[in-house]
């Protein structure tokens, strides 16, 4: 089961502009392709310019999210692993 929250969170990205995360998606414990499928569903529900933060522990997630963003035209704002889990922030581009 995925865990999602819809409250906004401000993520510092440096400089004078911080990033407002519209939705959070926790897909830890889910293997490929579930994290990307859940990300796709979450992005569909967003408006243009809104963002989703995804937390995943699947080893394939960094490569998968990078490729998915390149293929779909959405922006991978950040990808890191601050606590061992992968964290990606994706901004929806277009309608």
C-alpha cells in the first residue's frame, strides 16, 4: 500500500527560491515498476508546475525516475538519498 499526503511542504533548494512540494508519495517497500506507476498516477492529478516528492527504497528507482522524466517531459528537480532511501522531486510540465 502506498502512503501519500497532499499537504504542501517547503523544500529549500538554495538561493532565494524555495520549492513548494504539492504532494508526497511514499513507496518504500514496493519494487519496480510500482514506484513509477504510482508516480505517474500522482503526476496526472497535479496541475502544471506543481510538484510531487517520492520516497522509495527500490534500487532501480534513481535510473527509472530519471528515464521516466526524460521520456515524459516532466522535470526531475532533485534526486538524492539523504537517509539511505531515495528521494526525488518531480515537477509536472504542461497540462
